[in-house]
């Protein structure tokens, strides 16, 4: 399903509507994390500390819920992979809002290179906002989704995502609803304005910048960033990839931004993006990444395409996962799950499950971790 078709579906629906004592001791889990070369190094599930029965249970969960692929890695080695519905290891599919987490890392790389700062006013790079109520919106506000930029469902998903030819121009031209830092919305249009910020700061289209500084170094050979109809980069969505390539991206972030001895993005930036809440308005949100901090939680269902009413609640995004877990999430339950304390990166891609509660950061990550010995 294309992104435009997916948005149309959302819009239509929304608008109209215990081990025995003599069991062998588990093998020790490897402690050294390696980076994949052109191909992933593989490790036997037992050697990686996984129960095969637990992985089979995970397979059944995903196979019965419209999944295309599943990858589980530990300490940089491929433990388990499965493919369904005609997909193969190199079958590219849209990742939808998982793209946002790539955009986050690009902003981090640009900051590391001295091309911008998170606390810069975005109007430094978007001159149309100078002298308007949007002048004081910072890059950090755009990454945190508390920019106060205009948001309503029809504008965001129909006007911008489905219809706008130049999505950046459309998003930049929207009005300011509130002062920065006062309201939280899962705001695709606000995030799309980061395309203008990155273009002005780096002198390149974000997709070209990613090819040089991210996809190439990580060996993500089956990943492309498809432009909008104006041939500009969509920073809220637009990447097509595979489970294995997404696992490379997740592993790089778990490694603190290093890959094969090369610094991709600073550990400091990743700590900001994935290691804590970016706003008290939503404890589950970092900088275009989802985190597992306790507090008011809002928006994860929206991120993965639910049309159910979504109310804020107090707790954690994934109670079955450790506090240090974090996620990239996209429409149709695309999930990159990263659990640094367990050395685990797991990916699920597919289309929307019939029961949307079956595949979530909590249930998917929990099922992966349940398979550990």
C-alpha cells in the first residue's frame, strides 16, 4: 500500500467514523557487539540466549497479523529472521513514520557538523517565519512535537500528506496555533518543515544528505528515500526499506552512533533523542523517537495508524520492556525496537493487523524479550 493510499484509508475511517532443576544451563550471552559487514554475522539462538520455543511463539504472533518480515538481532549478530506474504530479505516496503527517526538522526549529524543547533530558531532557516508568531519556534520544538504549529486531522493527513504537491511549502505556510512548548500534537506538517531547515543548513536535500552520511556508511543498500511530487524530501515519511536495513539503523543508535569504528552521529545527540522525554507533555516522546519513560503517554497509536480514540494515560509506553527501550514507529505497525540493556534490536514490517492491539511497542518488544532465556 502506498503512503497516499494508506492516508486515504485512515482519513476515510476517521472522518466517517518455569525451567526444571535439571535443565541444561543456558549458554553465556556474547558481550562483544559487532557491526555487520555487507552481510550480517549470524548466531545460533541458543548461543544468543534465546529460547527457540519463544521465537516460534513470536513467529506465530506476527504471521497471524499481516506481517511481511521480522528480524531479531543481539549484540550485532542476526539471531532470527522470517518472511511472509511473498516478501524476501531484499523486499523494500514503505516504513511511513519510521522516517521521522531518520530525520532526527540527520538533524543530529548536522548539529555535530556545526551546521545548526537544536536550540536555533527554525526561522533562521525558514525566513517566511521571521516577524510572525512562528519566529520563536526552535528546531528542538519541531523534533519534540511541541512547536504549537497548526494541527488538525484533515489539514495534516489530507491537505499535507495526501494532496500537497510540495509538502514542505504547504507545511511552512500553515499558521501558529499556540506558543511553543505549550501543546503536544503528533504533527506531520510541523515535522515536514524540518526539510526546509535541513536543506538550508546543509545545502543539500535531506535524502541526499542521508545517502552520504547515513545509508552509505551503514551499508543500507536496500533503502531509498522517495521524494514528494515536487521532488523534495518528505521528512515525516517517505523511506522504503527492509527489516535487515532497519535493524542496521537501530543497531547504530544502540552502539551510541558508531559504526565500524566511524562516528555517524554523536552519543550526546542520541542521548537527547532516545534517552529521555523531550517534553513533560508526553513522557513517551524523545526527539522523533518513542521512549519508555513514565508519565503522561500520548500519540503512539496515532503514529502507527490507529483510528480509535486515543486518550492520554499515566504510565509507560511499554510496561513489558525495560526503561531504556526506545522505538521508531510507522503506520501499519512498522516497528524498530531497541533495548540497549539486553543488546537487542528487533524489527517488524507489514500491514495493519486486524486487531491493532496485537502488534505494538509493548506487545512486540515484550514477545521478543519473553523469548530470552
